[in-house]
C-alpha cells in the first residue's frame, strides 16, 4: 500500500542512481534497549546494565534486531520531506553490524540509491536498491544494509 503521509510523493521515476538521501535520527535509550531485548534477545549485555558494564562492550548495547528496527523507521523519514511511494519491501542483503550501539547514541540514516530498474512484468512500478548506513553521533558507521524496494511509478508521466 502506498504511503498516505503528508509530503510530496517521491516515485520510482524520481530516483537518481548515486543520489544520497539523509533521513531521520533516533536516540537510543537504555529503557528502549532493555525493553526490546527482554522480548527479542535477552542477553545480559542487552538487559542488565551492571553486567553490561563488565562485559567486553563496557556498557549496555542494542541487539542486532533492535538496530535493524531502527534502520526500518529512520530510513523512511527522508529529511527532504518527500514521501516515498513504496509498494513493498523485496529483501535485504549484506547486513553488517560495524560497531556496538550504546544507550545514549544518536543514530542518523543515510541512504544512497545504488540501482533502479523497471519491473519486468508490471510497467507501473520499478525496483530500487538502496545502500543504507546508520551513523552515530561520532560519525562512525555502526550498521549497513542493502535494501530492495518495489516502488510505484509516477502516474502523471
């Protein structure tokens, strides 16, 4: 289903291979790390601040599923305010955790259009591939992924 959010629609036809799109930020809190990990990955370095302080990480860290979730929400909120006309996510490749994500980190998302091709079977849509990074407040890449997305074409073109 296409997004109904406020903002100018951004269609497949608007993509420029190589273009970078800065997106939303997310502040990682201890409470969010613990609550997410209690359900999805209850390792002691994700749920116990005292234990985490003595671990190899030296502090509470977000689990990989939580970091992926942060990517999912921030990568959709482009700073330009446009609304991507996404039909469906098609898949993810080359997901990497480069550095730990700690409570107090502020992560920002940066997506680069890596490829764009028209659908082979449906002329009203195309496939976009983005290389997205989450970068912390120290300008360190903590996460990267390639995401393929099915997008609507501009009906006016």
